[in-house]
C-alpha cells in the first residue's frame, strides 16, 4: 500500500521513522512518500520536504513566514494528488496538518493522525475539525484518551508513548568510553538541550551558558540538533568547559548527571533517561504575551503535565535568567533532591502505557485499510 506521511519537526521525524519501520513489518509492499527528516529518509521512500524548511516557532514568526507556509501547503496538496496514497498519516504539526486534513477528507483520502495535536493545551475548538476531518486518531499521552472520549465524544486509540521503545531499544553506553571518545574529561556532565530551531537555540543558549563559570566541577555539553550544522554553534562554544556533540542526544543523556532542557519533547526524553533537569523556555515577548492569554495549562513540561504536579522546575520567560538558573541547577545537584526526583521519574514511566506504540499504531492502520 501507499503511505503519505507528514512530520514537521525533529520529534515527528523520529516517531515517523519508527512508524515506517513498523509498517514495513506489517506490509512488505509498503511504499512511502513523506515530509520529514533524516531518520525517515533512512527507512526508504521519497522525501518531499525536509522539516528544517517547515519549522517556524511562535505567533509572530509564523506571520512573518506566512507566504512560505501557504506555498508549502499548495505543494503538499499537489503532491498528494499526484501520489494518490491509500492513507495519509499526519504526525503532530497541527497548524499545517489540519489544513491538509480538511482538504484531503473532501478529496476522499483516508486520514489517520498519529500523535495528537495538543488541543488540550490551547485551540480546543480544533476538536470540530478533528472530528470532521480525521478518520482515526492515535494518542500517546494517558490523559488524552479521557480528554477526547469523555469530554468530546470522539473515540481514539491510546497506543502508549513511542519514546519508551526508542530509549529501551538502545545499546548501553559506557560513560568512560563515551568521554574518552569525545574528548571529555572525567568530571560529571551537565547536558544542554537548547532545542532544534535556530531562533530557539540562540535564545536558550545565551542564558544556559551564563552559569558555566559557576560550576567548574562539571563539564557542559551542548546537544546539537540534527537539523543544524556545527558552524551554527561555533559562536556559543567559545567559553572554556563547553563542548558540542551533534546527533548524540540520547547517548549524551544516558551519561549525564543533570540537564538544562528547552520545553518540548526533550523534557520527557530527559525524564525517561532519569536525568534531573531544569526546564527552560523563552520566546519573543509578543509571542509569549499572546501564549499566556490562550494557553490553559498549569505546566509547560510534559513531565509535570503527565504526573499532574510540579516534579521538575520550569523557568519561563523572565524567570529564565542567570540568577534563577544557577539556583535551580544547584538544587538538582543536591543528593536529597535527586532521590525524590528519581522516584517521580519511575512513576512517569509507569503512566506512559508500556512499550510498542509504533507497532500498535502500524497494526491498527493496516487493519483499517484492509
């Protein structure tokens, strides 16, 4: 069968690649065409656009790039018409994907959505479009099933979180060998995860690196995003005691003592690796002021949202400054604080529904098409 997948971010590329791998096990004749990244490319098929050309963060940034976004929507529609897939699989990325879903449903294509848009956080009125335009929804967070079915009378499949598979299936990394291989010394590592988009990385690293000199007993390592080149990070690693590793985020987390993490999927990944973290976020002032008024959440990190309590500290906008960051980093280096956090992290893992998300989703999609 012919599968058309649309992922617009690094996390979508990861989950899309694993879903493609599972679909190939279910369907030996699977033919893929997709919008995604390097990981999806490794699974075969034809890439239409790389997600690095699609990702715009924040309300203002989207407005400035509106012409590009509309052009991409037009390209996508024409490409789907030409390919004539048996099913379109949308992976998160709601602003783009829901517009394509509306058109695709009218054109008679089967529409399946893997990894729900976070309409429980904002734009809850999107439920009308989802109920109208999406044939099947596969959710990965435990509270999403209740949200859709109890609150909005829309049946969905809770398949568990795909990160559980991604992390548990990895080969173990020896810390000593890792440090020697990458030119690091024996000191404990504090990982810096500043995000994947250029504008995001620039904002986050400026503050994250401001505390480096206050923690000389540790070494700081930036997790370079797969969508960025090493040259982009060069201005940020002039300080002593700061290193860069590209495309090694999971290996880095597996040997890290603590982490400073930009809000997003990375907060959950860090939690599943059992690494104490401080969650950070800083956007443009206008985007932040708009977000404050439309987002209805107690927390911004997935760790806190899933456990429904403040497990990891969140430093947002003006709270994300050198003074607060230094204080909160000291806290997560304290043995007592770390022990409490580890217990919460084990609860987090238990709530995520077990392994096999990609396989369950692939099975459901193939069965629906049959």
